[in-house]
């Protein structure tokens, strides 16, 4: 029997989407304007990556405001903090994945800025703020971390400056604003970007191999990010956890493939956006997805994590001259 899931995409607020899938009784239709903000408070993620299996997953540091006001988004927004050298302030952190010695894949909403919509963009008042690829942060860095493995006793970390950001040309996220000043996501597409670094990273950090085929529904995967172990927990530690791909669908209008994790296992939390989703086969690890949003099935405790398929963006990546050599050897 078919069912309809009502999923509330959380990026500082909620957006309810109808998705079809097998399983239980149908849910009644739901209007976007009835969506309510619902904190995810029961999700816990996996273990610290002590053996550095997923060290290609990096921490993205944003050193300028993006207009993000909520810590409930995939971006871990916070008061600006000064780095150890006393020279840099960090306004937000996300995750990303090294795919070439000087290139990191991440979620575009982690590195691009909000703006108010014009009248012709408002979609009858449903979109009052837009995040697009036309205005992305210029002051960024990425932090690579290798945790100490005996006999070593000290973690190794190094930070690289970003040179430029290339978001997907179809990237767009739109918000409505409620009467009590909450942001509700009303559209989201092509949430992916490449961060190019000012220089290549240390050989200690090999790039991830990109998937050579789409991830299958019911396939086991591992999600990795620098978000907290649980809601309101400490972030900045690379953690991983298992889940199963529940469903794939094409995002509109870009046509990029998104896939969804729904089982009560590891899920995304603030700071995990832009992190990797991996599958393991006979040739090793492959990067199959980049973390976008988390969601909530309305009326239940079920949580959903949403990823953009890396296989579906290969055509776009091959159009970026600076990354072509790395893709040939990937």
C-alpha cells in the first residue's frame, strides 16, 4: 500500500513536503502555510572517526556573516569566535569533502548569503528571502584533522584558505517569514558548491573518490560530519554513523538526484551540512552524496536526512575547468 510522508525540511525553520513511498496508511494533504517549527531533539549520531577512515571530510569555517540567525539549521551559526592566532573570526561552520587536492564539495547554503526577494520573486508571498549562488562568501577556510593513532599522541590539524566558491548554477533556497519571525523553507534545489583552495592540501589527506553510479535504494551508507553527537551538543569533532537509503527522487527544476535516509540510526545535525555520505565496495570508499537538510515526519518522531547525489552532479563538475584533471584521475 502507498503512503505519503510529510517531511518538514529544517534550515532554521520548517517546510512540509509530500513524498510517496511504500509502507503505511495515507496522510491527509497538508498546506505549506500550516507548517510549524519542530525541533529534532532525539537524534544521536555515530562515533568519532578515531582511525581517520573519513579524513577527507573537512570542517568548513565561514569568516563573514551569511545572514543565518538560527542554530537549528544545517549551518552551525554562532556568535563570532576568534581563532587561536587571534586574527580570524568564525561566524558559522559546516562540513565538506575533499574531492581534489585543492577542491572541497559542500552544501551551497553553507557558503552563500541571503537577500530579500523582489515582488516578482515572491511566489504570491511565499518567498521573502532567497539564498542563491550570485552572492557567496569570500572569506572562508577549511580545516583538515587527523586524529592521533598510537603510538602518536597528538592530533594533527591544518587550515587552508579558500580561493573561490563555485555554486551550482541552479542553486536556490527560499524562505517565508512567519508572524513570530520564524523562517520557513519554501523551495530548495541544487544545494551544492565547490570550494577551491589557495593551495593543495597535505598528502596526509587524500581526496575522496566520487561515485561511478547512483546509490541504490535500500543500500547501506555511512554519513560523516562535524556536527554534534546530539542536539545542543559540542561540534567540531568528525563523527560517522550508519543508515540505509530509503528513497531517491529528482529535485526540481535542476533534475539533480536527492536521496533520503529515514531509519532510526545516524542523522544530520547542525554543522553536518555539506558532509559526506559514503558507500563501501570492493574498491574502497565512494562518495555518493553531500548533506543538505534534515527533516521531520510530521506527527511522529521519525527524522529524515536529505543528500544531493554526487553522481548526478558529474556533468556539472566536468564543466568546471579547474577540476577536470582531478576528475580524470578520481
